């Protein structure tokens, strides 16, 4: 075609076609990939596509979920108007009406039963600004101690473990860039290939540079395929495996004695404890060959640098905190922390899994990672909020424990923002029963989720396309999500919803914000001097520097890349080596003739959490349409199970029916079921509700079950 013809066609096309570009960040995982929504208008029809945008963490990459996120955000089932239940049916109502009813009910319940009859359940998928305001709202507007959030099911044991050992919890102690240059990488219970796909190139590059990769998982995954050694561990025994490694390192003198003496406490106790363990017994208990334990320990001990990454596989255990701390011991005794190409990474889950656990949604916490039980922390935050310290509630209970309080009639009402707890909590049948007992439930969501269907009032929230604010990514990098897509219908931003409720409760003077940035300005002050200090971070700086890694105590100071270079964050600058003892009140689920198989749960690449969003994306739904159960061929044969058989899976807590997927990549004694599907196929109906005593994390990764084939 000649240039002239091309020009003619281009001009003609431009006349009928216009294009709008909207900046945002992916609504899903902690990589927080920057992206753009491209809206093409051809005559009167609009077409959308999402493309990656360069930034230092994801380097412009997007995975399949990010590429299709707009499909749920633009789905016709988005709620666009408040809904109120009248005679068991939802009716659209005005914001004025919805707020009036909320005011009336909250006020009545508070007056009749006291402020602690009200409660709040938050999320790590909302922005820092929203997490901050929600925490303030519970304490200042409702004056309740009952607030907690879905991160309790997600990062709680990694956070508690790091706090106890290092004195501070930022998911990555080092930078993501350093992964490429480290010599050994331990991936403990993490499936990065499915869960943080755009992080994979860092691991691939490390491997190309000669790093030795060890993956610990009861199943083969696309992550374990990258590893030099895959440790196909018996679920729930990672703590024993790590103790085995510690014993090999100590007995072979592969330790950094000067680091241990100058920077840690408690090594002698660890040494004494390890001397009581038998490596042969550990091999039997974990199902890992003794030679592998020895080889892995020796590789880790002999290389000059090494990094350990953990995720929910080892953390979502009833001894998750202890397990994390035992892995951290490996870094401490070999001195592989506080320096380049070394360190720890708890691979963060949700988009704002990091930030949302720093600014006061957690029941025992105040902004800046302060403690609600600490006198000076309470005084500082009370002053920032303009209240008396004596009016600031103390700590309440964890997420799942709030449902117990509902069941005991202590909590009468709940506001749930951005979570679907009847699908995501353990012992899901109980959670549904408890929520149905509330006298008044308000849910803010994008959709009429399984949980929202139980509500008295559902409030329409804006999504990642519309809602500007900051998210703290996997690296601890605070990033500005510059969302400005037009708001759909009468939805409101989560922070606006909180402010509106505060206003009708006559607490508007504490919630005067007109933009997310105004909230961030207050958060900067509230976090000043705290462990998660954001006071040097501004919207301008985040735009210019493409995100800033905390702590960042002044606008003049640099971001912090490597933590603990000089000292750890405990008062005396030393880390606490942990000595494992199973908590006296805990006993782990064990196999029996009634429940002869382990069940573990997790994720698939194309779906996200309870699936509320990804099940509404046609492209993602098409990849996995229903729940399934991975089972080893030999085990399947024992139970007369064929491929795609319908199988009843049963635990002490309940039963579900799912289809079989026969794979030789899983252990023979273990089944795997992902948790992204709705109630009928919800694996959480089977999950035990025992909680980790230090952080109240449920044991999602270890339940004992029995199975029976439903095919005739
Ligand atoms: N595609 C997708 N990506 C996601 C999410 C999603 O839902 N879908 N969710 C996001 C969130 S919130 C989170 S928290 C992260 C979760 O990220 P991950 O923790 O990586 O994901 P999981 O699949 O829950 O668990 C990881 C692996 O642990 C293994 N595992 C199970 N039991 C054990 C055990 O006892 N020991 C060991 N060593 N391993 C075990 C499982 O087989 C699984 O492969 O992903 C984030 N990214
Ligand atoms: N068996 C088992 N259970 C698990 C896990 C496991 O590995 N195994 N993992 C646990 C983990 S790690 C996590 S993080 C939890 C997550 O559990 P949930 O918090 O229940 O998960 P989501 O599906 O993200 O729920 C988010 C809800 O908020 C809505 N939403 C999305 N964006 C917005 C927004 O901007 N504003 C508002 N107001 N609403 C919004 C969505 O439509 C959806 O209904 O599940 C836990 N449960
Ligand atoms: S799901 Fe995670 S890796 Fe995939 S595009 Fe979104 S933020 Fe990036
Ligand atoms: Mo999570």
C-alpha cells in the first residue's frame, strides 16, 4: 500500500476510533504490576484491553490474571447502587436511605449492648489509606475493640515470626533485584509460578547465574520444576525438616560463630535442643531422604550467600509462627542476613498484604506497626486522632475468633469490607451459621458475594480501576496506584464509605477527608517514629521514584533497601534464635483409620482467592471451571477412583464433592484442593478451626480426611 493510501486509511480510522488510557495496578497479588487499561471506541462500541506498564518490581510484565482483570471490573454484575434486604429480597435504595438505616441500627445496638457489640472485618486488598481509616473508624467512630481482617488468614504467622525473631516485619528484608545474584535459594511452601508469576524471571535469572534452588512442597508445581532439588515433604512437617538442616549445619561447624555471638541470643539453647534430635527420625517424620537433608544443609552452609522464601505452605499451619522462626534460624546461624544477596522473603499474598498489616486494621495494632497495648503508642496515636487515650479501645480478637464471639452473642453487628469470609475461613459451615445470627450485617463489595448475600445492607465499592491510593508491594515498596477510570453507577470508594458512615454517626470531625492523599498525609504523621515509618513518603515522591521502600523517616532520607545491616530491630539490636517446642495446647492432625489421608489446599494460576472476581472473567473462568482434587494414581486405585470421578471428601467438620484429577506429581498420602469456588465446592467446610497460639493463623494446609467415590 502506498504511503498516501496508508495516511488516508489512518485518518479515516481515527475519525471512527478513539482511545482512552487509564493507569492503575493489578487488583490481585503482591507484585502489584503497574498496568494500563486501554479503552478503544470504534463508532459507539467500546473495547478494552490491559497492558503492562514499566516499574521496578514487575518490569512491565503482566500475568494472565492481570491481563483479564478488567473483565470482572467491567462485569454487568457489579453493584452500582446500595442494596437493602426487605422481606428476604434485596432492593436498590439511595445512599441516604442506606446510611440512615446503618445509623439507626449501629446506634441502637451500641446503646443496648455497648460498643463492643459492633465489629469490623477488613481486608488486605484495600489501599493503605483505606486500611488506616478503617482502623481509625472502628476505634474512634464505633469505639469497638472488635476489628480484624482477612490478612489474619494470610500473612499472620510470617509477620509474627519475623517480629519475634528480628523485631520487625517487612516481607522482604532485601530487594527483589538481589535474587538474581544469590547463590542458594530455598523456596519453602511457595508456588511463585502460579501465585506471583511476574516474579519468576528473577528466579530464572538466578538459576542462569548458577544459583542452586531448593523447593519444598508436597506437590510438584511449575515452581518446583525450576528447582535443582524438590523436597516432596509430608504436609505440616517443615519445622522438622528445618531442624534437621540446623542440626547438620551445627554438627558440621558450618556456622558463622562471630555473627551468632555479636548479633543473636539463644544459640546455646538451640544447640542443646538439636543435640536431642535424631536425623533418622526426622527423615521418617518428614518423608524426606536423610541424604537430601544432609546435602541441602551442606549446600546452604557452604555458599557465601543465600536467601530463604516462605509462603503459605509452611505458614498456614497451626505452628506456622514456630515453623517460620525455625527457617529464620537457618539465616541467623549462617549469618546470611543483613547483607547483600542474602536475607528472608515472606512472599506477600494480597495486593496490599504488606501495607494493610501495618496501619491498624489488626486488632492488636495501631498505625505505623504500633501496639495497641503499649502506653506510649496509645498516647501518640490518641494525640494524632484528637481523642483521649482512655477512650481508645484495647485489643479484641482475631478474624475467626470474631465469628465465635458472634455465636456467643457478644457481637451483634459487623461491617465487612472487601472480604468473603464464609468462603475463606476455616470451618466454613460454622462461619456461615454465625454470620446468619447477626442482628445487622453490612457488606461493602463489588459484587453480591456469598457473604454479601447474607447482609442486611450491601454497599457498592469502587474497584482498582477507579480508586486512587497507595499499595505496599511484596518488596515493601509503597506505590501510588493512580486509578481514574470513571466510577460506575453510584459506587463509592471504600474510604468514602467509611467517612459517610462516620458522618451519620456524628463523628465527621475525625473523618474530614476529601481525597486519598489527605488521608495519606495523616497516615504519614501517624506512622512517624513507628517501625513502619512512612513519614518521608509523599505522593510526589512515589510518582518520581516509582515507589519508595519503607522505613523512610523523612522526605530527605533515602528509602531502606536492605534491613538489619547494622542491627536487628529489637531494643538491644540482637535477633532471637528460636528453640522449637510444640506449644503445650497443640496437637497436629494425625492420620487414623477414620481419616487416612492428608488434605492440603491452595491456588491455581487463573483464579484468585474465593473466586468472586476471577469467576466473573470469561477468559479466566474458562481455564478452570470447577474445583478438583489432585490424587496420586496409586491412592486413586485403592479407592476405585477414575479420572474425573466425583469424589466425596470428608473431615470431622463437613464434606464436599469434587472431581478427581489423577496426577503422579503429588504424594501418595496427600490430596490437594484449591479454594476458589463457591459454597458447594468450598474446601473450607472441611478445615479444622484450631489456630496458631501466637498469631491465630488457621491450619489451612493440613487437615485429615477420608474419601469415597460417588461414581456408580
Ligand atoms: N493465582 C493466584 N495467585 C495468588 C493468589 C490466588 O488466589 N491465586 N492469592 C494471593 C495470596 S492472598 C496469597 S496468600 C499467595 C499464596 O501463595 P502461595 O503460598 O505460594 O500459594 P498456595 O497455593 O496457597 O501454597 C503454596 C504451596 O504450598 C504447598 N503446600 C501445601 N502444604 C504444604 C506443607 O505442609 N509444606 C510445604 N512446604 N508446602 C505445602 C502447596 O502444595 C502449594 O503449592 O498468592 C497470591 N497470589
Ligand atoms: N482453604 C484455604 N482457605 C484460605 C486460604 C488457603 O490457602 N486455603 N488462603 C487464605 C488467604 S491467604 C487469604 S488472603 C484469604 C482471602 O479471603 P477473602 O478475603 O475472603 O478473599 P477475596 O476473594 O479476595 O474476597 C474479597 C471480596 O472483596 C471484593 N472486592 C474486591 N475488590 C474490592 C474493593 O476494592 N473494595 C471492596 N469493598 N470489595 C472488593 C471481592 O468481590 C470479594 O468478594 O483466604 C484464606 N483462605
Ligand atoms: S496477579 Fe500478580 S503477577 Fe499477575 S498481573 Fe496481577 S499483580 Fe502481576
Ligand atoms: Mo493471602
